[in-house]
C-alpha cells in the first residue's frame, strides 16, 4: 500500500530566524559536536571548497530553488543566493504543478566537478523527478543544468526524491534515493554522464505499513558499506518523529543488516539518533567525507525551527557513533 509522504513543505519565515549560533568552543576538527546553526536548513548536505564550507538544503516556501549557506569556520553561517531561483523549463514536463522550492539535495565532488542532485515533486505524490546540475566551483554560484536523472510516476512503486551520490570502494558512482512507497533504491551511474546505467536495486524497506522510510546516505568504512536512512515522520516541528537508523553490507547492493542481524529490507535498522529534549526529529542526514554527520533537527527552544546539526562520526567499533 502506498503511503502518503510528509516532505517537504515549510511555513517558517525569515522573521522567525534569530541571529547567533549555539556552538561548543572547540574547533570542528576535534569537536564531536560542532554545534547548531541558527539559520534554517532542512535536508542538509555539505561540502568544503578551499577554506569554506557550503551547506545546501530544501528551499523555503517563500523562496524558489535550493537554500544555500556558507561558513568560513564551521561556526558562523550566512545565507547565499539560492540555486534555481529561476525554475528550469523541463521540470513541468515530468512534474506538473511542482513545488517552487526544490527538495533534499546532495552535493559531492567527483572527477573534477561538483555534482548537485535535487528533487522536484509535489506533496503526497510519487510523480517526482531527480535533476542534476554541475559546477567546477561552488563559490562561483554558476551551475550547469545536466537535466533529468530519473523519474517516477503513479505507476511506479517508488518515489524519485532524496537523491544521494555515493562512490564505491573501486571509484564507481552510484545513486541511492527513495521516500515512502517501497523504500530505498540504488542504481549505478555512468562516470561521464553521472546518470543511471543498469539495474535498479532495492536496499531498504519497511513492509506491512511498519513506518515511513526515506533519505538514504551511504559511506564505505572498514570493509563495509554503511547505509543510513530516516525513519518515521518529518516536517511537524517539535511533533516530528524522525530518527536516523543504519545497517551495513559487504556489498553496495546489499543486503544491509543492522546490529541485530535484521535485514533493512525487512524493516531493520539500528537507531543512531532519535533526538533529545531540545532537538526533536533528527533526520534528512548526509555523511560528509566519511567522518562527518550532518542532519536537521527541530529546535524545541526556538519554535520548532529546523536547524543544521553537525557531528564528527566515530567508526572505532565498526559501526557509526558520535
């Protein structure tokens, strides 16, 4: 049975954002918890170019495109010009009446370029598309439209949003994606076009209406591919039940098993982060450089606004922790 997805509508305004930053005094290089940006960001992904960090996320309802933040030290973030402030003409060919703010991007550097994958969709529907843009420099703000990557329609049992580029141990690119419906999918990419070639694999699901599942991210550590996903409901402020779960596999195509040996295709997943008294519903995560976890969480001390949280990841046990 198809499940209604709750991503990605926001009704926060710029006036709701306050200045300042909640950070530890330690530097990002050594701190387990980098802190939380007071700038709103949902479904974050992050990359470093030169001495600057750039974080991309789902756009606000009052702005078009993808939201972009910049930091020179990982502590203070400033809002940059959004990507796709002018909508691309081909989006409507695949997703009529798409949301003006694009969703859940993924940014990575590979083969001399920055690749930016993103989602075009409508609330509650799997008539969706994943698009791609490229740039030789993030700081230039000049992105080349690379067109459609993959789409889904009501005839499919998956949803083509929440893209995640991952590079396997042999240097080959793959794309993971998926939200609700039959779960998380994976496909190999052509190194030149960075678009799918070959089969579509299922790598995680929550069958029998056992809960929502979306937002994959994969990294290779200590001989295993580690898959993180977001369970349950986002986008409800402090009432969000989002949480981050994980499993691992010797092969990128699976099977992914959690710490109890349960397959993630059967609803398995060991919980990494379910939030705390201040930070509710953490999820929409991305793993950066294999050792940094970024995700959003809703700040109970600030009207439930979603903010960017960053932690160093520890792999000493063979599993992720922070």
